[in-house]
């Protein structure tokens, strides 16, 4: 079993930065691809960033490309999402999810093995 705990969410002004962390516990995280998925009220779930198990391959949704960076430190069992130039439309609950695969998941409906509880990000005008 792997438990994922997100942190780093909060209230930030438009244009500001925020970094989310997702810490895995229970077993080694290094064989899992990891993603950040967000969901805003009334909107569909969106996969914003993904990293392969090694961190060598990444994926970004067009809506965040150039502004968000996903990274991981397998020694610390942690995945990060650095968010810059935040916009009000980035407001959502952000979830970390993981799946044991060599592939790079890009679908928010993929069958992820583990999910975190989510962290709220609110971007004010």
C-alpha cells in the first residue's frame, strides 16, 4: 500500500507562484508514474502534469504548459508541482495520483493505483 499526502496549497494572487508537494509513504515510490490532476467546481477533471517513474519523461496539459513544472525526488518519495504565473482559472483542488507503470499516463480517467486527499489552490484576482 502507498499513501499519498499533498501539501502546499493555499491562496495566491494572480501571477504568483505556488509549489505543491506529494509525499508517498508505505513503500517505495520509485516504480510509480505520478500525476497531478485538478478539479474545479462544475468542471471536468483535468490531468495537468505527469512524470514517469524515473522523472525523465513528463507531460503537461496545454493549459499549463510553460507555467507548471512537475518533478520528483525518489530518494524522498516526493513529487512536486511548481506553478508559476498562476491564473484564476487555475483555481481547483489538486490531487496527486500514482500508478505502477513504465508508461507516462496522460488520461485523468486512467486507473490510478493511489490517490491523495487533495489540496485546494485558490488564485485571486
